């Protein structure tokens, strides 16, 4: 038998984040980062330990956020690769704080 507690998981959605954006999300929530669909694709190059990947695609990522607030967490580094060029064409570092 399943019981419902009525508790829902918070979800923060960020679209086309700018380099250096600082995001504050609560522990136990989900962070969904998505980019506009273009001929390029995005990948996660590095992530802080308090973000657990749940889903990764060419234009979006979803993470479970856990942990406690840190003074200076490592950035979430996302890299865009263009279909018409070799090598990364853009790197975006985002700071994800637990709050």
C-alpha cells in the first residue's frame, strides 16, 4: 500500500543561463538547465559534488541538488559544441549554491 505525504519536490528551471550566473536552490530539489534548440549541442564538462545528474540531453540537464551551503562551491561547467566547427565554441560556468 502506498501513502502520499503531500510533499512535492521543488524544481528550479533556468533557461539559457548566462556565464557567471549564480543560482540558489534548496537541498532536495531539482535543477533543470535548458538551452534554446539550435544546431549546437551542450554537455557537462564539470560539476560540483552537490549536483547529482538525473538526465542529460543535447539541450538540457536535470540535477538533484543536495548538501549544505558551501562558501565557494565549484562551478557547473557547460560546454557548447557547434555542428559546423571542431572543438568547444563556448563555455558557461554557473555557480549553484544550496540555500
